[in-house]
C-alpha cells in the first residue's frame, strides 16, 4: 500500500509590481509617513553603499560587500521589527544595521578594518555582522531559544545569502529552530549568486524557501524588490515567531554589483541579465508609486539627496578622524597572555 503522508506548498507574495501597481488586498496597514521613512532608509542604504565603494577604490576602506539592488529586502525586513527584537546580520545587511541604530561612522570604521566599529551602542539590539557564510543563523537560533526560555516578548531575525543554504550550519539552525520552536526568522537574501555560483548550481529545488519544509517550519517566497511584500512577510513572521513558529523567508532579488570589491562579476554573468534586473530597481519602483500617490516629487527628491549626502560626508570625516587601533591588538586578543 502507498499512502500520501503529507503535501507541501510554497507561496509567493507580490504586492508592488515593476510598474508600481499595488495589490490593495495584500497591502499591509501602513501610513504615508511610514512609506516615506522606508524610502528614506532605502536611499540612505544606497548612498552609504555608493560612498563605501568609492572609499574602497581610493584605498580608504577595505574589501566591501555591496547591497546595490537589495535595498527593499534589507529595509523592508528591518523596518518591520520592533525595538525589542534582535538582528544577527550578514555582511550584506549594513542598511538594516543603520536603520536599527548602528552609527554610520562606526560601520565605515568596521569596513575599514577596525573591529571596534562592530560594537553596537547601548540598547541597540544588533549583533556584530558575520563574514563567515551560514554561521550567524546558528547564533541567532541559540539566542532566540534563550529569549523563549526567559519568556521575552522578542524575536530574532537573521539574514544570509543563497549560498548559505548549502552549508551545514544553516541546515542545523533550521532543524534546531523547528524542533525547539524558537522565535527566529530566517531571511534569505537570494540575490542569485554565491560569489560566481548561480542558484541553479546550488540546488535542484525550485525554491530556497522549501528548504524549510524538512525542518518542519514555514517557508515563503517574496519578491525581494517589493518592499511592501518583504515588510508584510516579516510582520507575519514576527506574529508567528511569538507563537513559537519560525519562518524561512526567501526574498528573491538580484545583486546588481560585484560580490565584493575584490570580485569581477562580468566574468560569470551576462550584461543583458543585469540590464533586465535594472528595470526592477526597488528604489525606482517605490518612488514611482509615491509619485502616483502625490507623496513625492522632484523637489523632495533633490532635498533628500542633499540631506543624505551631507550626512554621509560627516560620517566619513568622523570615520577618518577615529584613531586607529594599535596593530598589537591583533595578538593581544588572540594569543593567551598577550604580546610580550
């Protein structure tokens, strides 16, 4: 006898399409003020990113991982979190870290090679970003378990790239979260390339969201360039996490830039493909929507541009005025007994 024990499905959420049209039935409850704030943070993320690359190219910053094209995924998820919630970020979540309270000059300092820049201010619930692929979901899951044991009204969000889904750490975290039903949200920024390896060579699965099924947790895919879809999925995931139900969100987006400033993506992907994704730009999509709703215009755009440019210039000056840590610190905190 053959019986079907269980069936599964993966849903995809789309609210704001490429033509800036909205599915009003799915649009989450959100005010005009919140939409403007979202756009502002997406703009800050892009300009921070642009300046970081310029600094790296002129020898004033170390190797840097660009967020270009992924702003809706980053800000949509971070914006949905409450003050008491936590983030365990990857190296491609700087915009979310800024939104949550990490100081811009400190973040530039971190990317400039100073680990002290990763230390969050008091009462900012953001752990230092993780460079090792797939490691932070384990940390996030363990911390979420602690929150559950302490009966805290808080959840943990951890982001990672599509490449992380091929790691053992990532799958261990999913399994543990499912078994212990901890309040954690797994956000996969599926930008379709793990350095030079496309998703098609990462997995035979049709979606990455279905990786959650084997762990016994919910998996959902969203249009990662649609900030409303990401925001809604994260809100839903928070509500479920507080009930002890973890969620895996696959945000399907695209890495418009190189993997890092030490990479050359022209060697492994076609320019035609990049141009097609350029039409799906998340900032452009939200801006057109706001213009249609009479929330935004060219004058406001110019004012925002000047404001953020000034903010970033001040942050860079502050970063470059921070005294560098002594080189001996590398050994002081690595070798027992310190430098002799």
